[in-house]
C-alpha cells in the first residue's frame, strides 16, 4: 500500500521506504541466513563458495563480512567453469525468462517475477506514475538495460514506447505524436533528442520527466533540462543486480542529495582489493548482497566506487544514501612489466596493522617506473619503514619507497593505486 499525502498522489512507492532503520535492519538480518541457506542448497556455485559456512550463523553485518567476495571480474571465469551462469543461479536456466549477453562475454539472467529488476521504486521516486507514456531508449538487444527499465515502468502501470537509440528525428516525432511524458536512457542521448527538437522547431513540451543512467550526468545538462520543464533524476544499477540506488524528487521538483539504496539489498562499502568494510563515509568498492531468490548474489563486488552519506534524505525515505558512482575500484596497473593490484596493497595493510590507509603511487618516465607507498599510520615503532619496504618487495616482486603520513592526510576518493605516469 502506498503512503499518501492529503489523500491524493502517493509520495512513496510503499511503506518499506519509510521504515525505521532499526526495523529495516532487523528484517534484512532475518532474511540473510535464509538467503544463504537457499543459495547453498539451490545454486551449485555458491554451494562451493560457501561450503564451510553455517547459514544460521550469518545473521549480522559482522558475520556477513567474513564471507568471501565474488567480484564481477570473476564472472567470466566462473561461467566458463560452470556454464552458463557460473552456478550462481538458484533457479534453473530453463525456468528463467531471459538471458542477456554483455561484453566479455558475461551472461546475465532475468526471472519471471513482476518488477524482477526492482526498477519501479527508482522510477516512482523520480516522479513516474501509472498512465505515463515513457520513451525507453536503453538498448533491448543482448544487454538488459532496456528490459530492466521496461519491467519497472510496466509494474508502475506506465505505457512503454521501446524507442532504443538513434533516429533522433523519429524520437522527436514519437514524443510529439504520442504525447510522451517520460524518458529513460542516457543523459547524452536525451540531450541529442532535445537539440533535434530545437533544430526541427518542434514542440515536445509533453516531456516532463527523465530518469537517466549508465553515464555521467553533467550538472549543467540537468539544469538546462529543468529550465525546459524536464525534471531529471539518476538511477544506479548493474546488469547483474538491477537497480541499486536512485535519486528522489521533492514535491517542488528539487532533486535531493545522494542516491537512496533499494530496499531489497544489503550494502557494504569495502576497501578495494579486499572484503573489509571501510569506515562510514570513506570511499570504497560497492559490495551488494541481493535478496533475489532466482539469482542470490552474496557479497557481490560491483567494481564501482562510492561512499555512504550521513543522515536521511529530505524526501522522508529512510534507507541508506550513497554518493552515487565515483569511479572504478579495479585500479590494477603494470609496473616494469609486472601487474600491481589493489589486493596486493590490501595484503600490505594486513601485514602491518600500524597502517590505517595506504595509496601506492606510480610515477616516472617510460622505462623508469617508481613506486611509493604512502601510508597513514597510527604509530611508528622502530624498524616499521624498513619492514614495509621489505613487504613491498616480497608481495609485488618490485622495489618501492614509502612515505609515512599522519592519519587523514590521503584524499577520501577510494584510490589505493594512483598511476601518475604520462602516456603522451
């Protein structure tokens, strides 16, 4: 049942969005051991990954953090070993609705449930309502973006026009001819459509709202759309998990800060290259456990960087907010013909607990690479610097210098490897 304001337009998709944090957390932690038991029983891949895990003991975030992270970068190898989905699907392939093919190739499933990707909640927060006619310009071939957004729009009761990309003149004609009120797709393609309408001197004033994703939304573009009467919100999702987080609108059309986590997910922000949760507000890799019984991804590392924002959204939704997509967590680079990875930096932190945060900086001209591990340390016992230098050599098989820093010195941007070399 929707929450309503003054008996008119619903302002929340459902009451889950306005639960107290304590109630939400209790519900998630009650569902977690059941999800793990289900995955162990029905998904062969997770039966292997979780073989020594007793599901009934995983009922807190601390317990969850002891489980291994399965990263998106692992999927190609897992799927090759146990085709077609790496054994991570708990519903047999023949009982799924769709299979998608992303570059790699990596295969992704879609189940048969209504709103399977959970996109309806994000669209609702962006002002989409039953009866809206929506142009869906996300791709419908091979990758799931088009289907992801369509399923959410249909669950809301919207009418979907599957426009795809290209043919901007036809896009403009469809908006005008069908009275299309909403757009979903990339922000850059929305810009092209609006510019084509201006070029053709055609009125597309029916278009009032847009939800965009898959690429950066420049603030000037959002502002210019708002000046035209188009309220633009962003969603953040992946082909594996569906909707992860979304922006919300205030009644006057203002967009609230941050993105609100979808209700069917457990979020962790971990240090890149590890499974260790970072301090609140620190930038790290987005790791998601999804309460999806068809495809129950447990501690799934997206490879994306973000951070938790303090407090709750002014819109009244009480779930955790994140800062949105902030880059990629896989910062591996090659130094003197050897790969250096975030997991190696993480191993350095494990060996030397005096280090609270670290960043490996790579500099130099071609053929003259230099590595410096910049370390924030709580204390500096005798011999610490020499011990860290020795660990760098042992772990990376490369020589590296160190720089000991006071806590709070390094930028909070999620980088653990920074490549400053120029490749002109």
